[in-house]
């Protein structure tokens, strides 16, 4: 049970015993799950406030209501507490903390760390000495910038390796039409190419003014030397940068570099919008929507800012916020950001002037996004309420899990699980179970194994998506599949409603069913469309996983035809190179780098893919 008045008093007494030192506090529910992490300059003062009878907002009251106990960690400094808070939020993903999307899912632009660097799109950020710019709000922004960089500066987009491939083949069509500098021709020096990369770096940092200045100087230099083609290239690049700047909203002087955060919140949700100003223009923006249960007090907002810049390559000179923070928190954040950036960073809430107007504009954007989100959520919730009424559920199914079985022979049997949260796909929660305990394909036995493994996670995992109980389970199939699912749940002592998604003779959604009867959904267009979407999505996901598994099996089988290569070595080769195509293009030296692959194996693999080549084996 949630805490009683006596329990509140106990927690207040415990909080009053805390030291007046900086540190991090960790709120836990009755199951020991971490539900909130915060930091404080003085632990005793901050934590005791939660359990006093003073006025608290609805979100804080809800969090405190479910707090059964708390832990704390003393830190030497407030900066140390700030860093530890960020680490613990990542570790526990507490329900009431502001949590940002994993940076891996955001798009970045990367300048590779090579002798002749490339500029590429990526969604993964690793410690490979490359320069990363972003994350950006969407792929359209990334591709727009890449298009300008590649076309105006002539940065190569081909897969040739430099300097190895310089002068070895004819230049491509992009060189012929003037959209590539022609590095492969040998007509451009390394110094000239690196100057193009430096120019691209300035543009990605938003410093188009400096890029234009350098290009103008080069254009004059080329013209005086009568290199008119190179001078024309500089002129075209300057025009492209002018066109890019005109597309962006100019809000400040050309040398302005800052990020502007605006917060809007109501009883339904919160939204933080951020506008990124570089070179005086808004080059990108981001919107973060949070549910009604998420804390947005000054402590939570400080943690949000730290996490936000953990995911970004650079911190601007100035950060504007529409909301108020504790003066001490501002000082700590400024010190932290300045240390991370290697230069002075200021953080403030403007009270008047053009910067206040800019903050207000960003707040208006946040309000608009929040209202759109609320409208969509109410629409989705309407579907869920209607579905709950139709199926006679005791509560609205905020988390729905759907299962399907797919197989290609007995070696590749897959059970797919997709998740809908609040009526929307939650792809990060999708899972695929490789069914291993069957000699022959059996849908019922496969469903039983998949659900058994799923329910075990409910008991064994204390955090993460698998620890969340579904409000409704849907299985792709009829009454037999429902019976098997209910049997598994009953044997494991779990009570979750289960229904089957029945298809007609044309493999299209027809009805929902229990283990004894069918429920017609054709008359309700909204529910029918919702269930149809779930059934198609779980089928797509499951079949896709099965097909990829079969493809990997066939690929490993083909590698096993090579003398000395068995199942284990074939798996290692494919894991290292990722695809068969990359393995086929690899040299002997690259193949030898794979753990467990000796020189004899490497030569055998390379010879197998290059046995028709003339001139011997390429090492």
C-alpha cells in the first residue's frame, strides 16, 4: 500500500537526520524500484521538504505518495552531485524524472578521423576520434546540410578509399557535372582538400560568416593566379551559403551563438522546446514532450539541461531559459558547462529586450507542441477507452503487447512481440524470441515458450520495459492460441486479459476472440482500424525477424563450404564484418584481424571469394 500518515512522519524524521552536505537522493516505491533521483546542495533541507505539509504541486504530491523509502549519497561538491544525478537517472530510468530519448536514435553528421576525412550521416556516436555534429531534430535537416556541403564544397560521396585510390580509375559523374572536387584524379592537393573540410566544419558549427570570409579570400587568390575555374567554384559556394542563410530565420546579430529553451506545462503534459541559434540564425530546433507524471521543478530542469548537453557535440557561449532556476543551480550549471566546453558559458533567464522576446517565441512553440500532443493523446485514449468497454476490461489498456509466430523450417522459428503504449507504437520495446526447444514447427508450443520467457522477465527484471506489466495481451490467432496463452499465465500466477486477433479467409482482420467466443469489431471503424494496425505491425515485425535469421543461417552455411571454416568461425566472420558483402571486399590482412581466424583460414576465405581474379591474391 502507498504510504500512510505514519509512514510520512517516519520519512520526515529520517530526512531530518540527513547531513547539510551536497549529495544525491534516491526515492523508492514499495517494491524497491527507483522512482525519482534528485540532487541538492544541502540534502537535509531538500529531502525534508518532500515530507512536510507545505504546498506541493500535483506531480510532486503523486511522487511523494508512492515513496516508501529513500537512499542518499553524499558528494564532495555540487558538480560531483550534478554528474552523479545524471548517471543514476540513466541507470534507473525513474518514472518521475525527465528522460530524454537515447542519443543513438538521433541523426548526426560525422566528419571521419582519416587522412582524407569524409562527411557522413550516422545514428551512432562512438569514441573513434571523429567529429560529430548534432544531434539534429530530424533527417531532413541532416540531408539538407549534407546536400549543400557535398554539392557546394565538392566533398566526395563515393566509397573509394583515399589516398589508396587516387589516380587509379576514371572520375565519376559527379566530378563531370561539377559536384565533386575530384580527389580521385589527383588534381587537388591534400592541403586544398583539408581546407574544404575545415570550411565544412565551420558551416556545421553555424559559422557561415567565417567560411564566406575564407572563401572570398581564396576566390581572389585564385582569380589573381588565373585559376578561373577554382575561383568560380568559390563563388558558387558563397552563393550556396547565402541561400542557406536566407532559408533560416535570422533572430540576432551574425556573431550570435546561443541555445534558447522554452517550457510550457499544464495538467496534461509538459513540453520543452529548444531553438539552436548559430550565426544569428535559427538552424534547428527540438521539442521534448513529457507526461503528466513527470517532475518539472527546478531540480528536474537542471538535470534535463545536463542530460541534453551530454548528447550534443558542443555547448554554445550563451544559454537562455524561459523558466526560473535557483540562483545556486545556475551557478553550478555555468561552472559545469564552462568546464565541459573549455570556455566561459553563461546561463540566464532574460527579463526584457529581444532575448526575452525570443524566449517567449520558443515558449509559444512549446505550447503549440504540447496542445498537439494532448489532442493526439486524447484521441488515442478515446480508442483505448472504447476498446476497454468492448472487451469488458477493468482498466484502460495503456500498455498492449501483441504476439505472432513465424517460421521458415525448424531452424528458424520466431515469436515476435510488439508494444503499444498509450495507443502508439513503442518500437524500443519490441522483442523477438528465437524458439529453440522444438524439433518441428508448432505455433501453440512456440507461443507457450515465448510467453513463458516473457512472464519470467516480469519477476526477474526490476527495471526497464520488460518489468512493466501489460494491461492487455493480443495473440495473432484464434481460440486455440488464446487457450495456450491463458494456460501459461495461469500456471505462472499472472492475471492479464488475453484476446486473439482472428483473420478471415483472405488473411485480413475479422474479429477478436476469447477461448470460447468471437467479438465482432467490424461495426466500430475506429477499433477495427486500431486492431488491424496492431495485427499488421506484429506480422511485419515477426516475419522480418524470421527472414533475417534465415538469411544469416544461409550465409553461414555458404561460408562453411570453405575449407577449415565451421559454424563457429562462420559466425565470428559475419559478426565482425556485419555483411557478406563486406567480407567479400576484405583483404587477407583484414580477415586475419578476426578473433579465432588464423592466416591459413584468412587465405582460404579470401581465395574462395577471389578465385577468378587474375594477378594472384590481394593481401
